[in-house]
């Protein structure tokens, strides 16, 4: 069985690292931002592979690790997008 706190931690790390990469690369246009989900999926796979003892998937196959990593990447993109749309930034008042 998978560890829920372990998966949640990896999802949050994936959101944070994806945001750091997006800001470091200065992705501004929609054409550039379309790569963010792929970056999140790759980060999810890497983080699940590196932190598999925290997620309790030490003894599973590499296919399971990749599948969980893809799910983590997709969860992180969806969670970030839904939070961004639910709580939009307030625009400063024009003077």
C-alpha cells in the first residue's frame, strides 16, 4: 500500500520545483508554458524514484514507480491549476 503522506509530500515538492523551474527559465508566453505539464511529470517520476522508501513502493517494479510518478506529476499540475483558478490574484487598483 502507498503512503498517503509520502505521496502528498512528493506532490507538493513537484509543485514547488515546477514553479521554480518556470520562474528560473522565465517562461512568459503560452507557447513556452505548454511544457510545464511534461516537466511536472518528469519531476514526479524522478522524485518518486528517489523517495520511494517514503512512499512505500520499495519492492514494486519500475513500471509501478513510473506510473505513480506520472500520477504525481499530473496531480501537481491539476492542484496548482485549480488553486490558481479558485483564488485568483487581486489586481492592484489603478490610480
